[in-house]
């Protein structure tokens, strides 16, 4: 076990365990039982990873941290939070081993074959196909239509593109989920193939939005690209980041939110006469809808096989709110609030791209999809309290919406400049 501990730090938690610290203050878990060792060996046998490099020296780690300097204090894992750490026990993680044949039959088919998937060059002008004159004419037409998109909608489009471009961070998220992660990068498990296939489909979203914005000539691309750079450096905030129960709930919520946001952007683009942008955002929204279906199915299956664990995980995530993945975005100069994401979210609310009512609608939808109100058997006292909390949440959110709307109506309109659009002001 000592050898495996050195190769696979924090890859699997099993009771009884003991937590120790290395000279880098990185937590390692030493298991004295056999279940954890059996599982690690089983996962390693599905692929043949090369041994990782030696530990980074302490001074190298310090240098890297100094170079990156995230714009907000890095989040520490909730040490001692037994509520979600219990989901890393063998009895919980073995559920995903048992569900792998089900995932093979019901989740993987929601990915499209590469040959059937759209690519950015199918939607936007391609100079190799159009020739110099045809490409120039197509770009001129695209720019003319893009000129009709209001600045507020443009800010939302850039914010959505920045979010999509941080894919390296998002692929790392499911690869933290114990029991389903892709341990060697090309594992043949259904869960690992889903993670890679999902990431491959998501990769096109940032590509096509980036290319559209570049060709439109409406935005300061260097500022936009710098925002993407900073966001990937800063990472993202996510509660219970290693629990597959909590993680799949998070991604199910996020995929629906993203589908709504891109769908609304497509509708608004169509209303302003930009058919190309409408097609771009519509294609992305369609992908996100399939991805939402996959993650919703996974969590739905957890509600079938472990209703108590699933409803408690849902309540845990809802109590801490689902934080948007790009909440740490920063362009390096945003004023006056200094919180670029908050101002982008306020513009999205005003423009009708993503509103507070959409958040509530997603909560209501998932409660209905997972039949949370109908749960009867298999709930502990803690599970019943979690069920009650979740089912009363939409009403509480609606009351908060009404209060916020009332306050907003009494507040004077303010405008904020966005560097993405050459510091032109947008009303909040």
C-alpha cells in the first residue's frame, strides 16, 4: 500500500484511514484496510499508466503559486466536513462500479459520432472552401449582421464564450470524482469514455464562439483572450468537488443553465437579424441539452438505487448554491465594482439571457425530474429533512426574486464600461 500511496495521492478514500501531510502540505490518505487497495488495483488494471514524475520541490511549488496569483483566494477543500466525505466511502463509490453497464447502455449513446457532429467550419466562413473573394464577401456579410447586435447582448455573448473557453478546467472536474475518473487518460471504462467524449463535444463551443467574435470585429479580442487566460489560471469554485454524487448534481444543473443561456442568446440574435449567430448559439444549446439529459439520467439513477444518499447530496449542494463555473472571471481592469462576473450576470439578467427566475426554474425542473417530492421509502431522518428543504426551496427563491425585483425598481439605473467592447458602457 505504501507504493500505491506514493503513486496515487488522494485517489481513493477507504475506512479505516489516516490523514498525513507531506512536506508540501498536500494531504495523503493511508488505508489500512483492503477495500481501497482492491479498488485501486482494479482501476489500474483497466489501463497502464506510466509512473508519475517525482514530487515537486517546495520552492518550485511556491514559485508556481507566485506566478499564477489567482484573482481570489484559492478555495481549500472542506476538511472535516463529514457530511460529504462520507460519500467517498467504498459503499458509495461501489454504486458507480455497479452502474457502469447501465452507463454504457444509457449515457454513452447520448454522445454523437464525430462524423455526425457539427464543426465550427460548417457554420462560419471557411477560406479554404470559399476562396479569397468568397471568404471576404461572407465576412463582410457577417460583420454587417453582427453590427445590429446590442452591446448588452454582446457582453453576454463574450461572457458565454469566456465560460466555454475554460474547458481545461471543466474536464478536470469529473476527473476529480472518485469512482468514475479517467485514471490514465485513455481508460476504457464507460465513465472515462463519457468524460472524454463530453469534453470533445464541449470543445467546439468555445471554438465557434471565439471565431464568430473574431470575425465580427465588434470586440477587443486581446481583452477577451486575456480574460480566458486569467479564468483558466484561477480555476473554479465547486463544493464537495471529489464526490460523484454532488458532482453529477452540479453538472446536471450547469448543463441546463448553459442550454437556457445559449438558447436565449440564439433567440435574441434572430430577433436582431443575425441568422449566423442564431445558428451558432442554437447548435451549442442543442449540445448542452443532450449533455443535460445525460447528467440528469445519471442522478436520476442515483435516486433509484440510493434515494437517501441522493437527496442529501442534492440538499447539500442547494444549501451552498450552485456557483457558476466562470465566477472567477477577471479581465485585469474591470471597474467600478471590481467584480466582472457580477456585472456580467447583471447584464444577462437585464438582457433576458439568464435570469434569477431561470435558476428557480432549473431547481423546480430537477425536483420534478428526480421525483424528489414522491420519495417515500429508504429515507433516513436526515434524508427526510433534506427532502423537505429541497421541496420548499423554489418558494423561498421566488420570494427572494420578488424582493430583489422590488429593490431593483427603486434603484437608479447605472452603467458600467466593459473592456471587452472597448470600454463602452452598458446599463445594469
